[in-house]
C-alpha cells in the first residue's frame, strides 16, 4: 500500500525544473532590499533579478500582478517527517543513531509546511539525550522519496540537549518517563551537572578515538600497513564534530548552561553551530557571538516551563544586535506553516528592519546550516526556492500562492482549490467501496461463530 502511494505521489510531483519568469512582482531579496520587477528561473537556478530582465524564449510566465516574492522559508528546528519516536531516550549518548534513516516522505506535515512557504528544514533528533542523534537537512520536495528530499551537500549535524529534558528522561526521580527497577535503574544523569559530565566524558573518549585514527592514518601515509582501529559508530560522529565535519545544534534555555557548553566546546576545540531555543540568549549574547555560534529561537513562547520563565519576545532582536546570527524556528508542525508572521513580530519586539525580520526565517537559518551559498536570498546563481504571497509577507493576512523548489512548482493554491471537488469525489468513491467490501464480512460474522457472540 505504501509503495503504491509513493508511486502515485511521484507521478504528480515535478520531475524537472522548467524555465520560468515571474513578472510584475515585489521581490523581497533579503540580501539587497526590495526590487519591483521580474525573477528569471533557468535550469532550477535564479538567472536574473531586476526591473528589466532578458526572458528566455519559451519560458513559462507567471504574472504576479503586484504580489510579493520572497526566498523559500527555512526552519532550523523541526521534527516533521520523523517516523515514530524521535528520542532514543534509553541512553544518555545516542550519537550513533541517525534521523535520516527514519524519514517518512508521506508525512502530511511536509506538504502543509510547503503550503506555508517552507522549502528547507533542519530535521532534528529529540532532546532526551545530552548528546542525541544525527540530523539531516531536507528540502520539502513533496512527492519524492526520502533520499530525494535530502539537501545535497548540506553539512550533517548532531543534536545536543541541556537542562530539564536530558536530566529527567528515563529518570523517575527527576520526573521522567522511565521507571527504575532492580534490573533497570534510573538513567544517568539526573542533574544539570551530570549533563555537563556526560558531554565532557563523551568527548574525552572521542578525542582518544580520533587520536588512534590519526596515528593509524599517519602510519599508512608512511607506507606502513598496521591494523586499523575498531570503528565505533557512537564515537565516529563525535570525531566528525572534532574535525569540523559535523555541526552541533544544542537544545538550550538557561544562560548558565549556554556558557557551560561554550566552555566545554572551547576545551575540546570544537564549535557549537547553533543554540536552539536559547531563550536566555539575550543575557549572554556577547559570549555566544564571540564563540561564533548562532541562535535559533522562538518569537514569543515563554513561561511554559520553569526553564522558560525568563524568556522575552525581544530575544531574537537583542541577540542580532549583539552580533549573533539569529533565526526563528518552529519546533512544531503547526507553527511551521506561518513562520513568516513569526518573523514579523521581531519588527514589533526589538525594532528589526523589514530585511532583518525576513532574514530571521530565510538567510540567517541558511547561514546557520551552512547552505547560504545555495538558498536564503534571491540572488543570481542560487537555487530557485521561491514563495509568492498575495499580500505583504510579514502580515497575518498574507497567503501563499505558489512555492517553487529548484525552479519547479511544488505548490499552487489555485490548482489545489480547483482540485478539491475532484478529490472529495474520489474520497467518497473509496468510502463507498470500503462499505461494500465490509457488508459481506458483516454478513458472514452474523451467521454464527465468533461473529455471533
């Protein structure tokens, strides 16, 4: 059944990009202000942007009629598409598991995010572990299989977590979901100090593991043929962190713990790529900026648990003004559909400019994920990941009209609405068919046996 659904979806999904010209648009480039004119898309890339452009012969024309075009929205913290639980909460360090392996391309949240203008998302492991699983960056190529959704060339990541979640997961004393028994004791850690210790111990092991491989590779380079060290998948991912080949995205709330992880990272010689949520980031923004980390936060979520008591809606703007690359994330499939209006809130809370606000959900998360050379702004040579809104995109009243990914239209509101009648009719036919199939079975059950009891 799942295979059949995938084939059906793939049949209607865009197979290749075509040359497209979006005319008569207010183009909010993010990188160089708003331009009134056209965007030319050729071979999946942005070929030209401006008031006057050369239009390729035979290109498909989309007349925006004064509507708005922005870069595709990028969510730096999402869990959509994760098939089943996204927390391997049985251990404190689960760096051997990979969220990429359980992506469900049929998750309807992917399509709903797409319909909300999201074209790229960082899909993370959960926050039950001090060091969690490996992460993956996806493009919302609805109708493609899981592998085809993976953002090609994006640097892989790994999820860390500080505070309440990792210290209480599996720990009944700390209010977690686990239950201690004589054979299954409460999982360490159960304190914030323990979380730090788990991270430091893991990197002490990873440092020794890296040294063993460096020694081995050095001997091979000299022409010797020693036996290689035993590969450890848990430490392999952390070795990549030490080598700068894997980004660290850390769940965090409190200022003291943010500083703690910065100190641990400095001690072992790696960088935190982003502090996620980072609700007290405004308190230590200078230190975050000095470390070179980004901050991916909420617009105005606070006081939903004790760690969030000191959160303020000015957080994103204050971090930005202190030199932190700041973005707004969803961590929620519903919120993900209107990140454009979340960005608008930074203009009210913190006085961000129009471009600064829009960058919070486009260019800045692209920088945090190391993909800003491909996406995040409307510039020549970048991927044609574009969203057309009927009204000013930072307004509550704006609705997505079309979404392009790699120059192919993956969402079209007009076509979606016009197809609703046909889809409803097809659904009703399937319902009637199921009812007809169920009637004989009900009749057989009524003649005796288990069905008559």
